[in-house]
C-alpha cells in the first residue's frame, strides 16, 4: 500500500505542490510463503515446501529444501527432478536415480547385484553383512570360512587351499587328496597315506599294497599276495584257519597236489598246513 504526503513550498510568486509517494509494507496472505513476488505470487516458501501457483505446498518426503526445490529426502526416498520418490525396496534407506538402485539397506541386509536388498542369511553361510556394499559378508557360521567377503564351506580334512577357495591344496594327517577334496585314508584301505596325493604308505589289515594303492584281500585274510584270493596270513577265527588253505597238502596215494580244502589247521604266519585231513599227509619237501 502506498501513502500520499503533500508538501507546499514558496518559490518566489509560485507555489509548488510536491507529492511524495511513500511505500508501506503489508503482511502477505499466502501461508508458508517467505518471499513474495507480488501480493498474489510467492517466490520462496518455508523449509520443506515449494511455491505452486498462488500457494506453498509441502514436498512429500522432503527433509530439507531451499524454499523452492527439495535438496534432501527422507530415508527410503530418492531425489528425482526435485521430487522425492520411494526407493524400489522397502528395505532400502538410501537409493540413487533411478530409485530402483539401492545404495544403502537397513541393518542385517546387503545390496544385491541388481541394486535391491536381501538378508545376510540369504548368502550361504553368512551371519552378518555390510548394508552399504554389494553382497558383502562380514562373518560366517561354523564350518564356513570368510574369503573375499564371501563364505565358503570348509572341506573336511583340508589343511590349506589354493587360489580357488572351493579346492583343497593340502590335506591334514589321516586324509589324502582326491580331485580337490580330502578323503580319509581308511576309505581307500590305508593306515597311513600321502596327504598330497592318493597314495597309500601303509595298508590296513585285510589289504595288500600294489605299489601305489591298497587293495582288499579276500574275506578273512589279514594279508594276501598279489593274487588277492591267496592269503599270506589269516584273520583271527574260531577255527584258527582261513576259508581256503593254500593247497599245501598232498594225498597219500599218488602225492598229487590238493584240489580242494584238504587243510584242517593253518599256520597264520606262513599260511602253510600243520595238520591234514584223513588220507592226506604233510609234504615236507613242498
């Protein structure tokens, strides 16, 4: 509003009337407006609002603005063309344009390769993870180990791994290496085996060594020859004999070698007969 003040001055014979215009400030009527262009137009609104036509409107999801556009959005919202838009995932607290790309998830969630959020436990063996990094595990459950922020299951019997965390390089005592995994020596008939390769160093009872591996003898043999069916010593039996003798008895009549189980008592250490059935005798020259 303007006021008018009349001032009269005497200048010689003339009277000059001066009119001075004085501007008067009046309170604006647009709610939440901080700066007016004119009485009907707002050019800047209060914090968190923006001018729209002849009024100020709240910017949804905005936590700070310059009175014209939004500068920062609430958690879970993304700033896009001065507007706050919800992040694509409800577990996302910070996201970038487009709003489907999450940059920070809520606690106990990690960012997925596609920019979403997933639980730490959804990664194999993971118990805790970083919420602002992509599939980034920080600790693993029992029987898992952390390698490059991922959890890998331990290989039973493995002492050390190579560059591939899923492949064993050296096995512990009592195990032998087999295609990147470790198997127990006893599973291949060994009492002792080479940890760096599937080679037996000492065979279990009932097995024979062929130079590299342990091969199982015939049942009831505690050791055998290269012919696995021929025992070199017997297992402890009630009869103190093996199922089959080593054909060391000869018949009394024609002294030909036995073709059946003619032996009744067997010496375990040398696998020779010490007593024969009826009609057979021990051949000392055998």
